[in-house]
């Protein structure tokens, strides 16, 4: 039988590694290398602790300062609203707020109200001369008028604040006056109802005011192809009592003064729709998101001013955090570069003696990672002191909300910083370690 058909035996060699002895040797090497690099480690460690403490402090302030301002605004005001241009109440799902009321060109403004005996323009027509100006001023109805379209889902709660303003005057046909509860219903101020000759139960038509359709009028809106609406008058109200209610409840009363209120069809797209939000932070987050998406958003003067302050604080502390973060990474890069330059000969010697890249990385990365652990731990303690100082400084700058600026310790921040710095250190060392080629090893030990 040919020799290659003969059965052959296979042999395997098992090498058992004494991990305890191996680890002891590695630890000895780590301690030995750390002793050679103690001056470098001490100097870099002190610098790293200072920058890590500053970075952690600024990151905490970056979170605490806006939260303090949001908390102060929540205590200062009870209503958090913004107006969004060109949307319907169905937009509330995307907006994250509750639709309250809206305005629409050709319906609540730049509109013509036609009643039983007269018509009324919400916006005075353009003046053509002094005689026209005198005639308009003598009529008593040349002032700008405006309406308010209230969302049906919120109508009952919003109108309940104004119940005392409803007229019970039989001459106006308002013995059973009520607020709008369904689409197509409207209430009028008593003076407009008298001028138009309307009573409860009668129909009012509202259409675009075509006197503003002149293309030469620079501020005129686009009134072409706008429809005409028919509304049933369900009540009248005393405008003076509306004003008194708004004065008595300046924070809780969210409906603005208007010359007529109507129920808003949920499917109708309006010129601007006002939404309410549960708190200031939700309002600000929504405001940023909508502006980034290209929507036109309007805020109250107070909210806009404070949001600008918050954005300024976030931009400043964010920029400082970025600079400090870059400095911390640069310090770690310098540490690894110093390790490589000062101990390159030792690294080559270890590799020549058979040490793998993993073993070499373990030795020097252990030193670097241990330094990161110590820096983050001590830096966290110092950052808490820095954070208290910064928050007290912010309390002095924003005296109105001083009680709301509280320093908080968030363990998750130093934990994530430790993970990021450790990953950066390991990645950086492996990149540097790959530069040590066989030719470099031979060159380093050639004269030994």
C-alpha cells in the first residue's frame, strides 16, 4: 500500500499560561514605567485635573442656568403661549401645544361685516384726502376693529372667564345670549351689533375687504379669491366688561380683547394660531423646533427677551465647554506623545524581546487611563465648588430669578466624560503604537 495511504497521527501542543505570574509582571512593568515618568505624570495630571474640573463645572452650569431661568419664568407667569403663522388646529399634534385662538385675513381682519342694515370694515380703508379723513373720523366706526377665532375644544373653558360680560338686554335680542359652541356661531360687541342692526339668531356675513385689494397699497394683504362666510349671532357682550376682566386677570386671562368672537372650524387654516404650553421649557423647545422648520413664530415680549438671554447663556457656556473639551483632549494627546518620545526605546526593546502590541499598550494605557480616573474623580470634586460659584454669580446677574439658580450634581456627566476620555486615550495610543515598525526596533537597539 502506498505510503501516503498510511494512517498518520496528529499531535497538539498545549501551552498553559500562569496568568497570576503574567499579571504580576505586567504590574511590575507598569509601576516601573510610572516611576520613570513620574515627573511627566505629575505635571500633566495637575493640568488635566484643572481643565477637567473647569469642563465639568461649565457643563453643569450650561444645564443649570437655563433650568433656573425656566423655573423663574414658570413662577413669574402662568400662561405660556406663542403664535404660529399659516396653520390649522390639526397642527397641534406636531406643535406639541394646545390651540387656543387664531386670526385670519378676510375673516377677523381686513374683512367686511355685513348685517341687516349696514356694513362695517374691520380695517379703515386707505385715506385719499383730508375731507375723506374728516368724514371717516366723524362716523365713529373708522377705528380698526378685530375679531378672534377661538378653538372649539377650548371655547367653553376660555369663554367662562367672560360670562359676566354677556348682555341680557332684550332690545338687542340677547335675553338668551351665550358664547359660540359650534362652528358657524359668533358673538358681537354691543356697539357693533347696534350699528349692523343684528339680533340674536340673525345671520352675519363676513368677507374680504376689497377696498384693500389695490396693488399700489404696499401693506395690503392678498385678498383675492378669499371666500365669504355666514355666521349666526348667538349673543352680544359689553366691551368695557371684557376690558375689566382682562385687567383683573392679567395672567390667567389668555383671550385678547376683540370686537367679535367666533368659533373656529378645526380644519380651517388661519393666518396665525396661538398655542398654549404646560411650561416655559416646552414652549422654548417648540419655538426653536418650529423656527428651524421654517415656520413663522411670535412670542410675547417677556418670553422673547428671556429666551434671548437663555440662548446667549447657552451659546457662551457651550463655546467655553467646547474650548475646554478641546484642551482636555490636547492634554491627553500630549501625554501619549510624551510617552512615545520618552519611552520609545523601551517600547522597541519590549517588542524585540517578544512583547506584543497589546502587552505594550496595556502597560502605557493603564498609566494613562489611571491618570484619567484620578483626574475625573478629583476634577469632579473641584467642579462642584466651581459650579456653586458660577450659579451664585448668575443669581446676581439675574436678580429676578435668583432663588431659582441652584447647583445640581449629575453623576452621569463625569461618567460619560470618563468613557469619552478613556476611549480617546486608547485609540490615540494604538495609532501611535502602530508607528513602531520593525526597522525602528532594529534602529533603536542597534548600538546596545
